[in-house]
C-alpha cells in the first residue's frame, strides 16, 4: 500500500474524545426537530487533512429560532488558539473554515488539534450546550502522490483520500463536486457511500448550505 502520511492514524489515542452527535438538553431554545447536531467525522480515528486551513462540516438541526453556534480549536497542549460565535438561521450541512489568525496562522504538520462545535442553548448556563467534538491532524504527502492527485479526476481524488484515511480532504473534495456537478449521476452514489462508511447514512439527504 502507498503511504501518504507518516503518522499512525488508524486508532484513536487514549484520551482523545470524539463525539459525532451532540448530546445535552432538549429544552427551550435548543429543542430540535429530527436529527441532532452532528459532526461529519469518523468516530474511530483522528481525522486527517493535508490542508493548512481546512474546512470542517456539521449538520445543524432545525430549531424554532436562529441558533447561536460556537466553534473552538485547542492545540495539543490544550491551549485555546481560536474561537468564534455566530448565528445560524437555516438547518442543514454547514462548512466551518479554519481561519488564519495570529495564534493559528495554519495547522502545524503532525500536531493534533481538538475542536468543538457547540449549540448554545442557554447563554447563562453553558452546561446545557449541545456539543460535538473531535480531532484533526495535518499531514504531509509524498511528492509523487501529490503529483498523481493533480492528474486525477475529482471523484478519483476522493477515492484516494478515502483510501488513505485523509477524511477531511475526501469529504471537502466531494462536497465541492456536489456543489459544481449537479448532473453527475455518480456523485450521489459516492456521497451515500462515504457517509455510510462513518455511520452517517441518516445525514445523506440533508441540504448542504452554501
């Protein structure tokens, strides 16, 4: 097998919590209809990316009012490197870009970053938040593989990223294809297969919000 990354990424390290579906209260402002807050991530590994500033994707459930959402990133020493709160008015799959900041100009290679996305149910009592969390690691790929990726068709790039367990790039590439190739009959099949592979088959019919 071709090795794209130097790190061992097949197993979750002890003490690395991953929460794909948000728990917490169903009362008041956070009462949702149908599917709960969900992170589009695998639950059995630290997700990897080759990008310095990747996108992460989440399903935001339908609520009765616009929902306040907080996104936080901490480094491998548990130091806060980014946080932002925004209001989400629609339900569906959203993208969250990791932005360049003074504390986080980009993701350092081969370091683990812990992220959280929280629906703020009660600003006065944050223990009532619905929270999903996981980890992301930026990895390097071999030069010859990088050149091969540049020559592949978009769906073939998704397959190569998926085979290498580079989850964030596989998902982000496929979502870009879904947005741009609306009449490609292969895309829905691949979308369903990719989400099924991480137990997210119930998200596959949800709208992707631009």
